[in-house]
C-alpha cells in the first residue's frame, strides 16, 4: 500500500511511519522540510515539498492528514490564530484540490481532529453522537478542519475523522511539558483540578489509526482516547506516583488566564470523552487505565 502523510514528521506521524515501514508499506510525507523526512521518519520514507511531485500514475492508496501547528505552544494572538488556521484548514483545502484533480484517487482519507471539537464539556459524557457543548477558538478550528476534510467524500473517498485526546508518550507531546516541573517536585493540579482529561497512550493511538485504515466500513468521527478519562487532579496524582515525585503544587486559574489568555481554556476546560464508536467496531485498547499507561512510560520520562 502507498500511503501519503501530512504531518509525518510530528510525534504521531513518526510513529506511524515506523509502524507502516515495518509492515512493508510505501510511504511519502508531504512536508515543509522534505530533506529531513528520511532522518525523522525512516530511511525508506520519501519526502516531497509539493504534491505535484507525485505523478498522476503513481497510485496513492491512502492519505493520512495530520498536519497542523501546535495549538498550545503560545498564546492565541491574531497572527498565531492565522497560522493555526492555515496549517490545518488551508493545507487540507490544498490537499482536497490535489485529490480532485487526480484521475486515480485514494480509497481513504484519515484526517486529524481533536476532542477539543466538543469545547469545554464540563460533566457531560461525550460520544461521537454529541454536539459541541461550548464553542471556543479550538472548537471552531476543529469543526472547520473536519468540514473541510469531509469534502473528500463526494469524490468517492472514505473519510475518517480522528478526534485525538492527550497523547501520552516519552518522546514528546503533552508529557514532555510536564516532565521538568514534576521532576522538580513542582507538579500538581491545574486550576481546581476537576476538569476531565481524555488521554491515550501513543501505542493505542498508532494502533487505532491502523485499525481505521484497514476497516473499510469505518467512516466519520472517532474519539481517539482511552475508555476511562480522569480528572486533572487524579492525572497529576498518578503522574507523580509514576515519577516518584510529589504532585501537590496547584497552578492557579488566575495565573493561567493572565499569562495565556484564551489559550488557558484548553487547560482549565476538558472533555469527558469516550471512544464509543471504536469499541463498537471491535478495537481493543492495550492501555485502558491511566496508571498502567504511565507506568509503562515512566522509565523513559
């Protein structure tokens, strides 16, 4: 199978490349840094700077669309919002235009999204049948991203939307930002610590994307998060236990709001999301409970 990836040099993209290379698939990564693709994704992965580098008779069987500037790296200034929008929606529009122009089209487009699609869900349990609870910028971004990707469906392409939670990995992502404060004994809950945190181990994230790729009847949105979300307070306690450090230093909501502005809503809000459609489709999580996931990663944190 020939798989085209955007966002292939990111955390999830690199793991997918390693996984699919081992299975013998042919991989191409569309990247702003094509010269670095081989080093980051694997020696057998081709990097391209433009989609027209793929000849029309070069069959592409699947597209995995994960590109997007990190949403939580810095406050959402007007220029940052424009970058976040362009790196997701504008790029996906370019991808759709390329797909439409091709005589041979892939069978499936798996496109990234996030549980932030729902906004701050409070205490509501959120399944794929739920509607957005409280729209903020992150929610609007995800909604527009999904709507853009769904435009591939009239082209005869199966579209899968992966609403990812907080990915737990020892090699980057969410935990990399928590490593230092927790090692220094400065970790703890954020705000009142009651907000729900939908999480997923990197192993399960890669496995579920591969599962959705292989299952030809899979389409539409899927919550990519473990079956048991936890509150932020509990997450901090269990991470502290896994790292053998205390976790009682709270980060006050007022400090976050003053320093991050609207970005603070990502940390102070949450989603009690459950992967109802994945479970119904027969996907089996390797890491169902948070402590087992953190314990598996702790030796490498």
